């Protein structure tokens, strides 16, 4: 019954209610079958009372049929019992069996005084798997994920599937927040490993919350409500308004971007980042575009949101990083020491394959430490959550800087607490409001102060007016990026712009 091997805890004194019902049902079935066949035996005995041998044969046949009937009935009851308590797709306990396990854990804890933890795991982006790869692939992911969860839990712990993409873990081994967080991290890493389904690589993430008995509740409902609340709080922090409002992933766009990668139909352009006090160029941000035949370049907002939860985003990021490193070498050869920054979805910083790929690109490139900056985008699955510390240390050892993009949006504040940052970028939406909105002005000024208080360099994105430039300079912002400085252009055209002593900005 429990995941893993070994005896079920909590059964030495209290009989499990569900199992008791099964025993009662089986006993009733046996009694009913035996009573019916006893009647049949009596009738046969009366018919063959003048021939004792036939009576004995009839009684023997009756006993055999009674035994066989009882065995079949008990087997069917057992099968029905299993189906009633197990998820048919994954074989995991369902909600009914989970509730029984929780009640057992409550009785055990009331006797022993020991705590236990409930962890709620709600998959992010699972609908996209069904939409892009089909429901068969979605089912395969759920079955694989169930086995992964079971493999990392202790004997006596329970993992149940209680909804289409929701799981609940009951663990007797996590008795405080630190232990619960450690187990939640192992669950997250288990589900973040790519799923190989029918030759395709599928990736998902999850929002996770937990509750500990008795600190967070003393009943099953209280504990589940608290765990759900924490999980949904994490989910709200993981998505900005644009992502929340965005409709489902367009499978055709995902496949189109895959084809564009294969046919070399993605282009990279660069927008300069300028020091606000001196006007000197410091770096350039790499911006990906999709080449559309006869229609020019497609902006990333039209296709990146559709691929950000798929392995395509990793390959696309590798392409942009490789181009950016080549461009930085080109600028240096032309006499311009510029850094280069590349947008990276938050989830990739928890992906070992991403770390391996970046390391290969850095080894192949002829650039100095500090040239490459990864602009971490605080949106999408898992944004603001804990990350793989080993991968972050590895990126740092490669001389890679980390910048927080879209500063000021919901998940950016959580990310500020987690990431070992070098830089903070203020979201262009707030910068656009300078001179028009007192609220935006207060937010921008506050983000500059926050960045400096944390020892970070601060870059304002979306600087499009002379007024915004001067306001940001007066407030002590370090760098500016936007159309007032320069529009995005190819790496070679940026050399021409730099050679022309870049038009003075004042």
C-alpha cells in the first residue's frame, strides 16, 4: 500500500478504516455465497436421499463450487478495492487513499508527538505538453514523474495524484521547514529533468507549497488548505501580468521556431548600453529575431513566450550566446572593449544541460571574464524560487555576470533574494512613465536605491526621451539603454556606429 517496501506505520493499534471495510465486504461475500450453496446442497440431498453416493458427490461438488465462488468474489472485491483507491494512470494513491493515510499520520502523531509534512505539487505548463505533444505524451510524462517521485521518497511516505496535474506528498521524515524545503527541492529537481517521450524532449516545472503538523494545522483540511495557499502564493510570484494573461502555447509557433533553428533563420541584433554620466558605451544587449521570408524580422514577444517552457528555449539561448561571444570578439578586434548581455529564462539557471552548454561555448570563445552577462528574466515557471547553487557557482567560475531583467515586476523581488547578482535592470514599462506618472517615477527611483543598496550596478531599459535620460542621471542611475541612445542593429553595424564616435547623448 505505501510507496516503497516495509510495514505501514500507524497500524499496530488502530485498524485502517478502508481496510476494515474491505474485510467486512469480503466476509459478507463469503457468507452470502456459502449460504446460497448450502441451500443448493440441501435441495440436492433431498432429491438424491435414496442414493447416498450421489449425495456425497453433490456435497463435494457444492463445496468445490462454494470455495471457487468465494475465491473469485474475494479477488473481484480486492480488484475493485484497488481501483477505488488508486489513480488508474499512474498507480499512485488517489485522494480517498491519501485522506486515509493522513488520518493514520494524525493518529500516529497524536500518540508520539512527532510532526509530519504535507507537500502540494502543482505542475506548471503541463497543458502546454498536451497541446504541443498530444495527450499520449502528457500521460507518459505523468507516469514517469510518478516513478521519479516514488524513487526519492522514504519507505512509509506517500505520494498521491489528486488531480490532473496535482500531486500531494505525505512525509513522516520532514518535521520542520528546513527539512520540508530540502524535500521540495529534491521533488523539483526530479521533475525538472527532461522527459524523453517518443524521441522528443519535454520539460515542465511546478509550484510547490507545504504545511507541517501541528504548526500549520491539526486536521487534514487545515493542512491541505495551508499547503495550497503557499503553493498558489508561489505560483502568483512566478508569473508577471503578461504571462498570466497570455493564452495557451501555440504548437505551430513552437514547431516553426524549431524549424528556424535548423534552417538558420534566427538573427541576433544588438542595442548599446551607455554610461549615463560619461556617455561612454559599456556593453550591448543581444536581442533575437526570427527571419520571416518576405516579411522581415519577427520580434521575440511574438514567439519566445510559446517556447519558454520547451527545450527549444535552451537551444535558442545557446545560439544567441554563441553569436554574442563572436560579436564581442569582433568589437574587440575593431578596438572597442564592450561586454555583451543575453536574456535567459529563469528556469535555465536550474538546468545542468544549460550549464554544460554555456561552459562549452565559453571555452571555445576568446573573451575575457566579465564580458558575458546573463540577463535573467524573472517570469515563467519557477521564477523567484530556489535554484541549483552548484550551477550558479559554476557560472560564476566561468567569469559570467548575472543581471536581473525586468526589475520591478512581481517575481523580480523574490529573485533579488535568491540570485548572486551583479546588475539590476529596471523594466522599460516603468521608465516609459517618467515625466507622466508619479507612481512610475517613485518606483524607478526606488529601484535605483534598492540596486545600489545591494551593491549592484543599475541599468534603465526603455530610455526614449531626453527628459528620462536627465532624470535618471540626476537620480544616480548607472547606465541607460533604449531608442534615445540607439536602436538595435547587427554586430557589424554596431562597429560602424562606434567608429563614428557614437552620436553624443545629452
